[in-house]
């Protein structure tokens, strides 16, 4: 098992910045990817950014150039730096860890990000 604890989020004006952080503990050696997802009420949860064990990064098109995902080599943390925030970025953001052997997903509790003037 892996425990996932998120922090960060809050209210920010359009054009502002926020940083989300996530700490993993437990069976971290099985983690092969760390990611951030977001969900708007009434819509499906969507992938925002993902980082693999080779530090290869992937971003959803609408956040490219504005968001940056990073993680430590020990696979205990992942951060999401969000710049130039837009009202459409408003959502609940979830931290995610993907494990192998067997394939399993673990989720954080979710943190609200609100972009509004």
C-alpha cells in the first residue's frame, strides 16, 4: 500500500500562481508513475500532468507551458507548479501514484483550486 497526502491549493486571481505538493509513503519502490488529475463537478476526472520513473513528463494540452510537474528521485514526493492560472483551471486536484506488481492506483484526498477575481 501507498499513503498519499496532498497539500496546497486555495484561491488565486487569474494570472496568479499556486503550488500543489504530494508526499508518498509505504511501498514506494513499486511506484512507476506520479501524476496530478483534476475534476470539475459533473465531469470526468482528467489527467493534468504525469511524470514517470525516467522523469519523462506529459502534460494535458491546455496546461502546457503553464504547469510544471516535478518529483524527487526517491519517489516520495511530486509537485505541480501552476503559473498563469485561468478561471477554467478551477477544479479539485488529485494526486495519484501508479504501482506495478500488481498494477494499482492510489489517490490523495483532493484539494480545491479556485481561480477567480
